[in-house]
C-alpha cells in the first residue's frame, strides 16, 4: 500500500525556529533520489530510532535503520509548493493495519545538517536526508 507523506515546509520557520531554504533541500533531494535509484527504495522505521542522541554527532543508531523496526520503503522524494514530500510503500503489519483501520501517518525526515545563525534567525545551510520515518497519527 502506497501513501503520500508531507515532511518539512520550506522557506518559513518551523516550530524549532529553523528556516529550510529550497536550494539546500533540493541538493539533499537529488542525492537521496540517487540512492533510491541504486537500491529501489530506502527503508524507514515507524517512530524515531531507539536511544538515538540528537546532538552535533549523531550515534550510529540514528544513521542506520534497525531492520527489526522497518515499516516502509521510501520510493520517491520531491519538493512541491514549498513542501518536502515523499511516497512510501507500507510493509507487513503496517500495510495490513491501513487496510483494516483508517490510520494516517506523519512523516519525520531523519537527516543531518548544519544550522547557523542566532535564535529566531536560524537557517539550515547543509542538509543530508538519511531516511523518512513515520509516526502513527490519529485515525483519519
């Protein structure tokens, strides 16, 4: 079962006060699409990696996918109307749940990068998309 997922908004400040310029994210999208073409898709998890540390040097649990928690394959990422979007294919129990119940998923872009500036004026200057993770949302 395939789903379209919205990720980050571009050219406006997010809830953490970071602005993501389209040009920076487009470079990351191009690199990610090259990886997809080589592998026929990128695996993702439902929820963020367990025990991952979010600091200037993420640990290996953040940089790799836990095969026991794989929920989907990312098939395509693109920018549309200042929104980073992706198409995923749900796997196993996640696909079955969607067939049985009206479940929706939110997308979480797992990425690393550089944010520069002062609070209120933070701008992402480098961005590398690792994968897209999901979180279950309220029922549709």
